C-alpha cells in the first residue's frame, strides 16, 4: 500500500460527492472529539456467537506459521509453500476454494508469478460480503534505517501476515455457523510490488480481481497491517469519501467491540486494496494502521505484533459476517 496524505479534498471535488461536512480538512488527522459521530445512528446488539469464539492461540498460530515460511515474495519457494498452506487451511475450515494464477511484468522487465486465492463460505447468491487481505510480503525494505538492507525482503509479520491471520480466524469461527448470507475471503497477491517510480506495482491482485465483475457483492472490507502491538485504526479517507455507509457499518461495530483499537477520527488517505474495488463500483473500506513504525522495514517481525490486536479485529469481522 502507499500513503497519500492530503488527497481527500481533490478526490471529493472530482467525485462531486457531498461528504465534505463529514470529514476533516484534507490531509489532516484530527482527534476523536472533533470527528463527527456515525451518520446512521443504529444501535447494535451485543457481540454474536462467532465473535465470542475468536481464539487468541489460533489467530497467533496463523500469523506465526506464515512468518516461519520466510518472506512470501512472489516467485520464491516461501511464497509457493505459503500459498499451498493457505489453500489447505481454508479447505480445513470448510471453505470452497478457487485459485487464479497470473503474472505482472514490472518496468524493469521482471515477471512476477502471482496467485489470488478466493474462499467461499456460507450460502450462495448475491449480496455477499467480501473480506480482503494480501498474502504477499514486500520484496524490499525501502524504509529501513540501514541503507545496506533496503534491497532485502522483509518478514512481513504485520504487513501481510496479520490480515491473512485475521481472515483465517474469521473462517474458522464461521465454520458450521448459521450465517445469513455468503462471505467470500479474498487473499490477494502482488499488493506490495510497487515503488515510488512504479505505482502500477501496487494492488495487482485486487486490480485483477476487480475485472472479473463484482455484482455478487454488497460491500467489501480490506484488512491490512492490523497486528501492531499498539493498534490504532482511524477512518481511512478514500473509504469515507466513496463508501461512508460501509465506514459507519464497520466502525460502529468496531468501536462497540474494540474501542481501544477502532477510532472515530480521520486517518490518512491510503492507496490500498480497497481502491481498485471502489473504482469498480463496489463500496469498500480499508481497516489499516498506518502509524506502524516498522512499516516497510526489517523491524516488521514477530516482536512488533500482538495476538491481542489480531483478536480485536477478528472479532469485528466475525460480527460483521454474522450480521443480517
């Protein structure tokens, strides 16, 4: 993903949407006291049974297993093994799994073999909920304080593995549950192949997925970098500009279930996996902590993440999936 601070005003003007009164001025984060309350004013019931069943040991095991493979850089042996493991984990959780293999050729001519993995849960039909995380890890640590290590791949404990762990745990707690509609889990590949001179390298998996048509989905929730031991999840700017009703739907539950993590204040604009979905017409939001100090560095390892943070986010996703 790539942070785009200060782009919200231009985006709102280009869209012609009427959300200006609901968000702070472009490019400025505000404290929660100055951010408007949710628009819908709905009152939600206590956490559902699936949310209660989220298990700290299970979600932590899903994260550590990924890191144990090594950096999941597309084209590497660790990437292949992690993808096969992910398919097995989903099948063991009762999901119907499909795969899409494709390639991305970067400006230098390198071809990256990529693999989207899509898991189907619950009943068939339209009106489905799409949950998204990217499962690749970054091939280079371009923000690392040591210049000599910036061309080396990162472990990606948070940037990649955390979202996957949360989605796998959501699948586990939904297995056998009587959910009212279908839920699809997209494990998108090639999210983190971009550089400052190659923005097309970002979000390759969701760009590809968006072209297949998204009419079966009612909304989408992307989770990315949600394992920080000091977790802060403000509202992302593209999300509130283009899908304010989904922001309300997610953050109302988030604040109720995990008030220590979900915050009703404005965060930065982030070009992440929700943007290709938004551009394809699907209301989508990004749940992301861009205050993570280890972002795109070699410090993004197990010492920087927490099972408690993973549990908080998994509880919210499980509750969303169980909602009518």
